[in-house]
């Protein structure tokens, strides 16, 4: 390596992408770019083993010293980009499609209690479609209906008891997070960055990090949700290193 040392500092900004990766380092579609306030790498920790001298002239000095690896290198990534795929990462889960076509339901049997909400099997009810029947009498007017949640509450004793409900559901699209279903998350991470001190390009590739969600998630707070994953870095076959950091001139 040529001695081309030049004293420059390094403050990075960048577009960061992440993808699932297999044991051979092959990764799939990349999610991103994500907003990442922090991406930190901790080198392999070591146990320092030395052979101290007990001789007169150099008593207490090390005659030999060896660093033996202890905990492997690790990475921690924080992000506040929070589409469904990243919320799934934050909650240690997976994401799936939650699309549903419009449907009609007839004669759904429920038991209503005065003043208490009861859940239907479906949510996203169509406005004006709900009919609650008790003993062949329409008691809909004596009920409160939460269309989006799919809940019904009897406001009066006359509407409480065994009823049947007819209703339509609206077509919906979206994603559902299945929480706590993926505690081990092998991921490839790419940083397409720039050194703000020099204006030059940088590129960081973490070839395989076995991550897990490692902090509580406040779903009802007053700040934007921030996800955090951390885990060990693994060297895939043929890579020679767990990660690379390239600084372009």
C-alpha cells in the first residue's frame, strides 16, 4: 500500500439500505434508503495474555504478549424510517400483506352486554351497512358501532343479549406486522455515503450481521419511533472480512 497519508477528518452522511442475507452472503431486495441517526461498529474484543518477567533486570515487564479474540465484532443500527417492513424489524417480527376484498356477512351471532364493546370477526365495516337484530326486531338504533375497529356496544338493556348482525366490509390494502416472530435477523447493510469533511464518496458494506431487536418500543409516545437492531458480524465465504469501508479520493 502506497504511503499517501493526508490528514483529514471524517463525518459521514449517507443513504443506508438493508436486506435479508443467507449464510453464503447472498442478499435479496434492499429496503431503503433509510434515515439512520446512528450506525456503530464495535471491533472484536480481546483477552490480553502476557508472560511477565520475574528476572532481576526487567522484573514485572512483559516478555511476551498475545491478544486472543473474545467477543466477535458487532454492529448496532438505529433508524427512524418506519414503514411496515422497518416496524417489523423494530418489533422483532415479520411483515405480510393485509389486503382484503369487500365482503358481506349475514347472521353473525353475538352476545351484547349493555355498556360494553363486543368485537365482530371483521373490521373496516362499510358505513350504513350494519343491522343488529334481536328476536326478529331491529335494535341497531340502540347500539353504538365503531366501523373501523369492528365493535358494537348495546346502549340499552333492550339491545343487550343474543343478537345477529348483518354487515358489509370495505376493501382494504396494507401490511400486517407479525410481532416477535423473527428473533434472529441476518442482514446485509450498505452505506452509500459522503465524507462531509472532504466532500468525497464513501461506501460501507456489512456483508452479514446477525441482528436482533434489543430495545422496548414506545407505540404511544410523543416522539417518532426509533428502532434499534444489534448483533454479531459474520464473515461469509469468500469475503475475507466481515465488512469493508471504502474512502474514495
